C-alpha cells in the first residue's frame, strides 16, 4: 500500500488505495436513471403543473439531457402516467396492508388510521400530499386530454375500491352504519385530500384542517365543531 503525508505530516491515502466500488450493471444503471427522472418529474409537475412542465425542465432537474428522458419514456404523457400510477399503486398497497392489520388487531384501528392519514398529509411521503397534487393535475388536464384520462381508468378504479374496503372495515369494527354509499365516501375523501394538499401547496388559504380531522368528521367520529367548543371560554 502506498502512503503519502500532508503538510502537517499526517498520513493520507490516495484514491488508488481505496476499495473499488462495484460497477453498476446496465440494468441497474437504467433503473437508477429512471428513478431519478421520476423523482424529478414529481417535483416539476407539482411546481409547474402538467401544462407548464416540459421534458427539458425534468431532465435539467437532475442533470440529464432530454434524450435521456426519451430513452425511458415515450412522451411527457407517458412519464406522467407512470409517475401517478406508481404513486397510486403504493397507496393501494398501503391500504391493503392496513386492512390486514386492522382485521387481525381491531383494537389498533384508530392508531392505524391515524398513521395512514398522517402519511396522506406528509408532502415527503410517497403516498402523501404530493401525490394528491398530481391527482388534481390529472383531473384538470383530463378535461382537455381524453387519452390521458383513459390511461388512468383502471388504476383510479382500483384505488377507489381499496378505499371502499377500508371504509367498510371501519364501519364494521366501529359497529356503525354508513349514511351514504361507500363509493361516495371514497370519492369524498379523495376530493378532500386533494383540496387540502392544493391549499397547503399554494399557501394562500391560511390554516386548513388535517386529513385526520376531516376523516373523523366524515365518519361521524368527531363533531365538526369539536375544536371550537374546546377553545370556547
């Protein structure tokens, strides 16, 4: 091993003495680039909106060229579809895992739900408010781009069905009856989560309720005026 000494006579090593990092395989390198582009796209779409975002911006976000984007995605639409689909798949998996735990340990239902709702409000979470903002972008763009909307029909339907199963289990464990159909509950929660996320992202609405508070009010588990009564003199 070769050694050198710095100006203070401290022993140092050169890069040649360090263990070599294993080179990534071609498939590993492609997967890393693809993941980096998806992460960059999430930031750019949330910041610029679907219409304002460009593949050049997405590539520049992580130091790639637009050609690198086209190596992995056929178009901006294709990239957006994969980004939002991946987020919804992760949220469905989260919901299914929560359901399994709730059925096994019904007494932990409240803690499990609070964990889910805190994740939905977390902009850093893979299933959090950043995903909800993308959902708003999808709805806005789908009014002008029917092909984009068609690409999400299946995954959006599966997402709503997962939420319906969650609501059904909550009502079963709580021993209460829903006052509207489960699909309406699911759609309402999605709409509220997207609205809250958009309000927080814009920063113009001041304080808004958390998803946890809205969920409890929706299920009749917490009165809408709970906090007001608590603070009243």
